């Protein structure tokens, strides 16, 4: 189903100029705006509450002339938008069976598909809608019902009721409706709609503006989309509705799973667009098992009317437009303040997890292999905080530097400085002689710098750490991060093993920012200088001899850029996206010349060609599947984010699973 459109559904929310009580004038503007939305390939365009007549008509709603004109102009809108490849949703007053209703009308291909009346009618503060409108009718047992309304001979028997879902079969969108106050009610109709299958909720609103209301409205729409795991489109009345004691601002919002994808500026009469990710919502609902449990409790599913709608599918590979920001660094907030808050929270979680383990086993010693690289630096910083939480002397932290064949003076000196400035106990143990003895024992030629040459060093270091921890009555603190675990970039039973892995759920792109955050707040100038130099040092296991005293083995030249790998990891594990969609998103996030439009707001994100993205995506999938056996027996470590590869928590994958399906999809990419 998600091939050309990758599961995206483009929606628009529009506030238009209008004249109160002038349906002919208003319909003209609605038709124009709908055409503009269609020109940008929107599949759904939502207009505000009672936009055909205007919301602030007051007692004019009792005038037959206004009601008849509203019906006539709604039919006109349907007719004149019949050539558009989108669903148009407008608001109008409907008189039915002696009662007046505030309703939403869904229009498509010249037809009025459905009328949805407002459920909750506000009659407090500045609102007195109950004077004019009746709430949606309900059955005796409290369940809504769907009836029919007769517009005219041209549009006979239009479904009328709250329990209606438009099923866009071409792309998987299932659209339901509520009107303004419905969202603000304790038990909004959208809850029932979502539990009966709707994944997009359209709200036609006329919400007046007062101090602080915009932020509350934004929070309400976003939190509703999070709670219901849906897309939420909120179309608000513009300032042209302002009359007497109320001012309107046209605050349009499009939200998805707790995020605001798009919003308009107040008083700007903006039409906003967003590409809602139906695939993401589908994955979230499948993963969140309590959503299905709540669905099972619904006893009114059979009462819902599903109206099939056919729309021509969008081809996102061919259009330059993409109304969605793609996070190039999904683990790292772009906003400086939020990033600082995230760093503080992450390090606190890491430290609290380790502190609990230390207290539980009554341990007063921790052993860390300190290489002078990013990961071991972060592990040292976290361990220091954990010791402070436990009111333990930092001298109980044994920082062990173990120079070997690939150790450079730069990382060696940084390790010494970090241990000293952190207040830890420093111990130096050269591994050269022991590894050479091991080579002799197993008959390995030292000039043969293969995987045996490298892994022998890693395992020797781990043996030293384990034995020192026994000697000191402490535990070995693991330094490996989430990105390395995903790629299997660790030596099995070498740096792969520890007694508690503080970085186990920290991706490499975030490790860098955590160390930077600690550097920014460092009290000691020497400590800050050492941390900053660690940040400027190329990522390397330092297992091969240096070249002219400099690091010769650079990890990202061997396995690929961590910027890409963390992006692949997040989208594959967090949302279950396949290679084709991940590739599409990566091209948007990391586009350079020759690629499609860049959809990332992070201007500092590196640029990669399509060929590079495809190459490293293939590498990621191959390594991710082949290296699962290392993750199946990884040590304990605190989960701090939404992505974790612990076999005891989020990720339970067979070690012998085939990646052929994923590689086939990658090979088919352009």
C-alpha cells in the first residue's frame, strides 16, 4: 500500500477571508483556497467551523434566508471542486427535524459525502451556542446514530451523524471529524473515532483568542494526537470573524503523535500543509498494545459508517514538495536550550541507574578502561556523578589506561588528564608484552594485522579490567554505546563485555553532545581543555599502529558515518520503517547537490549523495543482522531513550535471522 507515497498523507488547514452572513462571498474564497491546496497535492483541506456563513452570525442563524443560502453554497462548493483530487471539509448550519445543528460537510468529486454535527455545544463564558444549536442526537443507551439529510434532488440522502469515517482506500487514511468544543470536552468524540479505526481527526473550529489560549490550544491538539496516535488537523476561524466582544486569530495546527508538524502565525490567514506519516501511526498503534486493548472494549464499531473514497495517489519520488521536517539527528534536539535539558536528563538517568547498582551490591569501587576517546570519557563522567550520588569518594574510581600498539600520545595524554581532573585513581597497564606473549602462544604473526591482531588487544584489556575489579572489589563499567552495538562494532567478550554498561542506550551522535555539555559546565580549565580535545579527536579503536604519531584507524572510514547510522537505527527500530522509506527520508535529511529537496531544518547536518546513503544503508543492514548475537548477551545498562537494543527490553531478535529481504529492497533503490 505504501509504495509511491511512503505512507504519507498530505493535509491542509485553511483560514480564509470571509464576510459574516454572506455565504456566496465566502464560498468563492473557499473554492479558491481548495484549488490552491489541490495544486500543492493536498488530499484533505479543512476549513473552519461554520465558514460558509461565518461563526458569529448570532440570531441570524434563525433566518431561513441564511440557512437556505448555506445549503445552496455548500452544493456550489461541491460542484466547483469536483475536479480536485482532494476532500474538502467546510462548516455550515443545518436544520433537521426542527433542530438546528452546527455541522461539518465533507465534499468530494461533486458530492456531499457526509454531514457531521457538533457533539458538545458550549454555553459558558463568551459562548452561547446552545441558544442556536442542538447537540448531536444520541441513542437511548448513549450511542450516536447515523441518519440522513436531504440537501436537494442533486444530493439525496446524505449521511448525517457523528459516527462516520471516510476510508481513503488508496493510501490507508481513515478520516473522522469533530468540531471545536468537542476537542475541549472531557471525553471528546475523537477518542471514540480513533478506537474505531480513524487515524486522522479533522477539527473545524472557531476558537476566539485571549491571552495564553494559543499555547493551551497547541498543547491540547498535540497531546490529543499523542494520546490517540493519530494525525490531528485543526482549522481555526480567521480575524474576519472578530465581532463585538470576541477576537479570532486563525490559529491553524496540524499535529501527529504529539508533535506539531505545522502551525500558522496568529492573525495571518495562512493555509498550512503537512505530510502526515500514516506508516508511523500504524507502527505506533501496533507497538502500543494498550491501544488495541482499548479498541477491544469498544461496543459500537458496527454503528460506524465507513464511506469509501478514492484519491489518486501521490508520488513523493517525483514531487519536490515535502511538507515535513526530517530530523537529520533524531536523537539530538536542534534547539540549544532543549538540547541542554536533554543532556542533563540523560546523564542523570545514566548516573541514577549506575548508582542503584552500586548501592544494591554495596560496591565502593568501579573500574573503567579510559582510552581518551569519547565513549570512555562519557562513562567516566557518568561514574563520577553516580559516586557523588552515593556519597562515595571518587578515588574509588579506578581509571585504567592501557596503551597498546595503536595508542597515540594525544589520547594517552587526554586519558591521564581526565582521570586526574575527575579525581579518580589512575593506573597505567601496558598491554604490549602480554599481547605479544599471546601471539606467541597461539602462533600468530604480529605483522599480520588482521582481526586476530585487533581483537587480541581488546580482549587483553577486558581481562585486565575484570581482574582489577576482582582485586578492588569493584565492577567494570562498560563504555560501548548504542551505535556500536547496532553495528556490532565491538569485540565479543572484549569491550563488548562489562558488569554494567552506562552508555548502552546512548547513540554516538548524542555521546558527542553529552561530553560537550559537560565541557561547557566544567569548573576546571584543564578538565575543559581535555574534554574539548577528546571531542576533536577522530573516533577510533586505536588497534592499529599510528601513522606519523597520528591515528591511522578511523572508525567512520571503515563502517560509515555515525550520522547516517544513527539515522538508520532510529527510523528502523523506533518506527519499523523499511529500507526504501529510510532511504527516502535520508535523502531528504542529508540532501546535497543532485539530491532532492532538503527537508531537514538542521543546516549543520552533513551532506551525502544518494550513492553514499545507499552504500552505508546496506552496510548498516548487513552488520545489524549479522551482529545480533552480541546484543543477545549484552550486559545490563540503563535505558534512557525510546530506542534500546537490550534483549531484556525493547529488542528481541533471533541471532540467526536473514537480512535478504532488506538487502533486496536496498538493491532495488535508484
